[in-house]
C-alpha cells in the first residue's frame, strides 16, 4: 500500500521509508568523515576544519544548549552538527580525500556526484513533495549505490581482519604500556587485549561467560567522558557483552596511555537492558557504533 492516512492527512509511505534511509546513510557518512580526519590528524583534526565551517558549528552549539528541554541528544561533536553542504565540503577537502578514498573506494568525482544526488533527495523531502512509486525506486537506487561506499568503510573499520594483537613488542610503547598494566590485573569473568593495524589501535573487552548482559550507553559515556574527544568510536557487539575502544595511532603516547588507564578502570558499564530498551539519547550517541557478532556475508 503506497498511501496511508494519518488522521485526515494522506501520506505516501515511501516518504517515510526514504527519510529513514537518509537518516541511516548520513550517519554513516559522518562516521566516515570523523574516521578520515582522525586517521590523518588524531585528536588535532579540528585545526584542519575550514574557518567558516568551524564558526558555524560554534554558533549552532550555543543555540543547541538552549534546547535541552527537548530531551534529545545535544552532542557537540562538530561532525554531527554539520549541514549536508558542510559535511560534503569536509569529505571532499583535497588534503583529506586520500584517506576518504581509502575508506570508501570511490574517486573524488564519483563521490561528489553521489553527495549532490543525496542533496537533491533531501531537498525533495524537505519541501514535503509526495514521492511516487517510480520516484521512490530512483531514490532507493541512488541510496543503494551510496551503500557500496558504506560497505567498503565497514570492511576497514568494523570488520577489519588486518588487526594484530600486540603481545611483546618493545618497539611499540603503547602496546608495551598496556601489557605492563595488565600484569596481575584480575579481570574476573572478562578478558582484555590490545590490537593494532596501520592506522588504529583497538582495546577489546570480551566476556568469558556472561550471558544476558549488555554494555550500557549511559555508563560507557560516563566512563569515557573525559577522553571521548580522543576516541574515534566505542564499538559494541549487537549480541551483548563485548565492546571495543578505537583510537588513532596519530595520538600522542600520553593520550594513548590515558585511554588505556581509563579502559582498565574496573567500572561497571553493564546492564540487563537490551540496547533497544535503553535511552536513545545515550545508546544512539554518535560515537557508539554497533557491529554484528559475525561479519554478514552475501549468500
């Protein structure tokens, strides 16, 4: 059924479907943007943002602080405060696009075209134009083509098989620090280790045998509040008791050690509430990313 009534208003169902798809897609694009800038610049990435974009972000942040009564996420991370035009500008910056292309596989020309197509879709929806079935098919095709870039990004960031556990490497000061801090550290029913690839470190907290518990969004954000700007993402297994801390190898050794120290604190970050039952303001935080227990495969 293409149309449905909302009281006296007749609404095309496809409009709602496309809104949902764009919400998902733009969140992936913002993740790609943050990842590219943190891989290149570490936590100093804000210094590379064009002045006009940064000033617009500051103005919006000040206004958003007055809207707390909506009980919505008022996250002040610049990437999640950008307009579509600003996000496109950052993604297509010449000094960063090599990183973006590594993450998504698209040439700059092709990606620019796709971002423009997405902008047109957003404009249609913003002006409350009713989509026909044919328009919906065209729009879904454009969105599907963008997901080729998203899938490439997932391969690099969520399901990268190139990570290596750091066991005993005196040349790696960060890995050696972690392993030294783990000596004699009783984690009880959990285990922890550190991994690395070319660009990123990962701290992993895995259960030994803890069924039916889940990382708590609000508790994780409280635990990592003071260092959240140094972290790319907190990745959470959709099945439950397992999470990862991802951060750039461009960080200073001191900041890497601060992340490790926070990670190794024995704070209770767990809950019996499933993710769908937690408060969206916290569990949908821009830096909480979910992954499948096993990488999805096409069959």
